[in-house]
């Protein structure tokens, strides 16, 4: 991939990032060099805009480019880019606005990105979702053209440029939307790989988003948890694969375990679903 896609970037001055990350909510590292907060945008009702905070944690000047794309969730939770909507899919790409689209960050610098939605008049109730794709690479990668050259001995020399990327869902909810979910089954994989397979089912007019927590019956604190498990509309089910560490698997073996699916969506807090199983 040629680095020229980042050529027309806006420069941001260095600054202290800690306060911005705390104010923006949860922050997550895209790589060792970048932090972004929040990693999920949900707008509803009259709320039409918010901000993302990008922080360059590396020691190189880095360029970033942001695009919007439509993505579909598969039954295993993986996301794939799509160009056409299937029945029941409501995308927000045509409504999403963001600025700046390109930015160059010095080491330690931060940059706010304004994200907003502009819905058309008479938009039907529902949950509309698209994703912002953030790509980053050091500006030094563009110092030499990324081409294939022929060495003196007749062999080929290829320059590779690492372009990192992450996608962030942007969700716009119109109207009064509700959702329910259940933990249908939970069982260890038969392959002996300490993989716990939890099957979730969703119903309703919006997606669910939360953490899965495993708690041994009679104990107060979870012994294992996984954050950020979503079931996006129009999907009605998802298989969540939990790779349990060997010590956790030993601790859970033969015990009665409560599996909780707890919302981490501030706009829809609370317990989503729960089930007791013996592992």
C-alpha cells in the first residue's frame, strides 16, 4: 500500500494525553504506538455529535487517515466489509460526518476528531450502524518510494510498509428501541484446547453490547471475563469463543458456574442475560 494516501495531513502539536483519555471514557491501544478513546460511538435522540481522541504513544511522527465503511457481523463475531445491504441491515455511512480526515501526530501528541450524524428528514426508527476505519503508519515510510526494484545481481528487492488499522462502530439510534438476549448454551470445546463456546441469542430492534463474566457458584467476584461482546443487528445469534487459561480451566472444572452477559453500554445498562452451567 503506498503511503501517499496520508500526504495531505493536518499537523497536531504535542500535548498531554492523560486528561483527554479520562474524559473520553475507555481507551484502548490500537498498537503499541497509538491510543484511541472511546472505541465505540453511540448517538441517539437529539445527540448528534461526539469526539474521538487520538494519541501517538510512539517515538515516530505518524500519519493517520480515517474513512467510513459498512461492515457485517458474521455468526462467529468477525466483521467483514460489504458494499450492499441485506434485508434488515441499516447502515449509517451516508449520515456520518467526521473531521479531520487526515492528521499527522508528533510523538506524544494528541488530536480530537469530531464525529457527527446528519440524518435525513423522516428517517424511519431503527439502529443505523457503520464503522470508521483508522489507518496509521510512520511518515518516514514515505521517504522512499514503495516499489519493487531490481538489484545488481538480478534479484528483486521489495520494500514493505506496515499500515495499521482499526475499525470503530458508529451507531445512530432513532426512536425507542429495545433488545433482549439469552445465554443459550455454554460448553467446552471437544478439541481439548480449553476453549469455552458460549452461544448468545438476541431479539429486538437494537444491538447488544457487554461483558461476559464467569463466576463460580457461591463466590462474589468473577474468575474470568471478556469485554466488548456485541451482537449487531440484524444478527440474532453469535458464538463467543473464550480461550480459558489453563489455571482458570482447572479452577472451573466440575464446578457450577454462572455466566453473565452484562451491558457495558451506558445508554442501556444492566444485566442482559445469565445462565448457570457445570463445566
